[in-house]
C-alpha cells in the first residue's frame, strides 16, 4: 500500500510522522515485544527526532523496547560532524537516555567501507537470528530523498544500487567527502513499513518524478523502494509537493 501525506508546513509534517512512528512502535511492541526502527540521516529528520524526544511523543512509546538501526552511514567516526549516528545521539539517544544495548550503529570508523558493510551485516544476522539467504524484516524504516533521487546511500549510477544479494553494501562513489555504507534495496523493500520524509522546494521536481513520473529509463533510487505487502508512505511538506 502506498500513501502520500502532504502537510502545509514542516512542523505539521513532523507531527504527523511522529504520531505514525509512535503508532507503529506501539503496534510492534504489543505484537512482538519490540520495535525495530531504522533511522535516516541528512538534515530533514532532525526535527522529527527532536519531536519524538519531547512530550507527548516521548511518553507514548516504551523506548526500552525500541531498537535503533541506521539506513546508512558515512565512513566516519561516530563523533564526526557528518555522522548519522551523531545526529541521532544528539536529538534522540541522549535526550531519552536510550540503553546502549538497543543501539545498532553502523561502525563507519572501521578500516574500510567494505569492512563496515560486512560488520553491519553480521550485526543484523545476529540480532535477527538470520540463516544464510534470509533478509531481515524491520518494523519501520525512515528514509529521506536527495534532489537527485537518492535515498539512504543508494545513489544514481552507483554500483550499490544494483546490489541484490547483500543486505548491506558500500558505495563506490564519494559523497560530501566520504564513501558511504547503506542498506540495500532488498533489505529496505522487506520492511513492514517505510516512511519517506521529503521537504523543501528543491525536492519538488524529483518528488513529482518519483510519485507520478514515467518509469521508462533508469529508475531513480527512490523509485526502487516498493513494498510488495508492506506500507509505503511519503510525508511531504507543501513545498516538496508543489509539483504534484
Ligand atoms: C544521508 C541520508 C540521505 C538523506 C538525503 C536527504 O546520509 O544523508 O541518509 O539519504 O536522507 O540526502 O538529505 P536532506 O534531508 O539533508 O535533504
């Protein structure tokens, strides 16, 4: 199921998304005893994380049962300004005092991006008790989208986009000065729910292409995110939705 939710401004978009995250988490915890939540990097989700860490949202979820994962990471140490882990640490982990055992960080500081990807695959295999060939099912994956249509660290014309066997892979290309490590499309497409958060006028044309455009030619990375029986939602502010 695919749904587009357009909000008149950023704050409304964050409020609607925060309510949906809490609802999804409550459902997962009541049915399975835990909530496996994959977080996005970039600038857009910061406001969402801040909101989730404040009342009333912070009080509506049993955070001790929430396990945090990352959709992608830059190959930098966790204290680096470009680290997606650091973003979440500042806005969600520290304010809520989340237990270390619930944090499943992509260790971007390891000696090579390939090693980072392999280590994270091992982390996922251990947490989800995966057998060879299994794909983990995350309860909810949050994604952003670049104006070029990339999502997580799946970039147009990067080999990572074609990866269909691995759960996690490293980009060949460098972005904002670093190679990246990312969940692959098979891993993302196996989630129960995926929420995109897309805001700002610079995303409007790409949002139109992803949500309404033709699928001829090479699809944009964000167009490769399709859930066969999961729930795919696009949360947009009015500026990003201005071409729809
Ligand atoms: C990252 C994100 C990336 C991001 C988009 C949009 O590591 O940067 O995972 O996919 O979501 O680049 O970024 P903005 O929210 O800053 O526009």
